[in-house]
C-alpha cells in the first residue's frame, strides 16, 4: 500500500487442511481466531486457503504460500489416523525426510500411561528433519515449525494453545489501528465521499458495511491505519462527510 514502509508490514497465510472442512461435515472455527490473533500481534493475514487431504495438494500449497508471505500457519491433519498426512506433505514440500522424533516421543510419554503410546499415537511424533517442535499444552502431541511454516492441530483448543506457544517467536509489524463511524444512511449515499477520502489518505483502509433493520438501511464505516495521526485525520473527514450528508 502507498505510504507504508516495508519494515512496517509482516504478512501471513493460513492453510486449512481437511476433507471434512470442504465437505461441510466440520465447520471451521480456526480462520476467524487466527485472523483476530494475528491482527492483534501486528501481522497481516493476507490469504486463507482450504485444501483436501491429498499430499501433492498440501505440498503445492505450502510451497506456494511460504515464498509469498513471511509466515504460513496450517491447521489439521497431524493426528493419529491414516488420513492425517500433513506432516509427510510438509516434509515433501521441503524435500526432507519424515522421522520419528525422539523429542516428540519423550514429550508424549509424559502424557500416556506405560504401554499406551501405541503405533497410531506415535504417528503424531513424526516430524520433518530439521523442524522445531511447537508445544501443545492440551494433549502434548506437538506441532512443528520448519522454515517459516508453522504446522498445528485442527482441534480449536489445541490450535489456539499452539498459537500462544509460538506467538513470542514471531516478528511483528506496526499494529493496525482502527476507528468506527456510524452513518444513518444507506451505503450508496456516502460511497462517493468515502472513495474521495480513501484517495486522499492512501495510508488508510476504509471499509463500509451496510446494515438493515426493519426496512431501514444504515452503514458502519471502519477506518484503519498504522499511523495514529493519519487515522485521526481520515476519521475526522469521514465524520464530517456523514454529518454533511445527514444534513
């Protein structure tokens, strides 16, 4: 965006993995969380993809996203069943072997009773060579980080715990600030003025969100910028436009 310094912006993509999401059997609860979480850290979520449980599709998506963004976060497909193929797919994307990791085994042995770390559960200890582990405070089976790719569980509580574990390791940009102006009018009535204000403040993002209640249309206008002074000025111009059009 015009006016931003490159160091101000850290970008990310989120890759959701699983046939159950695409079929509708499971409703994704992670995208909204990740978007809010990264925004609060000062990281811009630029893209979200959902892919099926196919090794080539996952590997291709990982490779496409990791060269385009500062960070890639994935959810899903690192469980104990035969169709949990994310770890091997990511290993393929990086061209490294997938190994039974003694660090992961040691962590999981603290969680399971003797003899209960079955071969199926040991699948969750397979980690691409050279990867770091991501702590899982909920059920111990770790995620992992390789390069700029962070591989996490699909279960929301576990994924959120993993995000908390990796947050201190992430570089962040200047946080995006926001202000809201409510307009007692339809979006179409103020659209031209908002476009002009957006052009006048290229360092901002101005979004308008129409609402309808009992046949009456109103608009919520959200102004975002990383610069507090610019945000204040643009918000003032939006409020002025709303007041003038309201009459």
